[in-house]
C-alpha cells in the first residue's frame, strides 16, 4: 500500500503544480489533499498539529495572494473594479474559449473590456490589460513558490519524523 500511497501523493503534487499554471485545476488543494493521501495510505503519524497549522497557513496565504496579486496588477496600471472582474472572468473562461492561448488572452481581454465598459479610452484600457498580464504572471510565480514550500515542508516533516 505504501507504493500506491506514494504514487497518489506524487500524482497530486504534480496536479497541484500544473494547477499553479492552469487555474481550472485545483492547484494548492491537490497538494493539500496529498497530505491526507499520505496519511491514509501510509501514516498520519509524522504530522503533528504544527504541520497542519503551517500547511493551512501557507494554503490560506496562497489563496489570498492569488487574488490580491492579480488584482494588484490591474490596479497598479490604473484599472477599475470592472477591469478586475473582467480579468478574473477572463482567467476562468479564457482556457475554455481559446484552448491554446486563452489563459493569456482571457484576462487581457477581460480587463480591457471591463475598463472600456467603465468609460476609459482604448489606450488606458490596453494599459490595464497589460497590467492584468503582469498580475497573472506575478501571481503564478507566487503560487509556484508557495506550493513548492508546501511540498518542501511535507518532505522535511516526513523525513524528520
């Protein structure tokens, strides 16, 4: 059962890391689920209360940072609330509407359209669209780093205990 457990854990870690790039996948939640898979297949013994507190805090920070950093990119470039909403909708729908490039085009177009709907001229709307991409890429880097920290804490905890 330990081999099956490790296969599930590694698969969930991989899914989580892909999810850092593809917002339609569970990302950090898959990594968090890997801890439970390890416990169910192998043992919960290495995990104490501090492990769960640390991992849960990282998970909470990750989810908060995901939204805040993306919105920061739009706001930094002068975007309105409508452009923040448009960018968010674009991130979610883009990969489905334009499979190959929707992850990049979706938030850009969403922010541009949101800004145009709020009454801004095209040049400002394009600048805000660019800001949505800056926010998206910054958020992706933050997610990757925090998820790697989650995995590292897990590995250290399992090896040390």
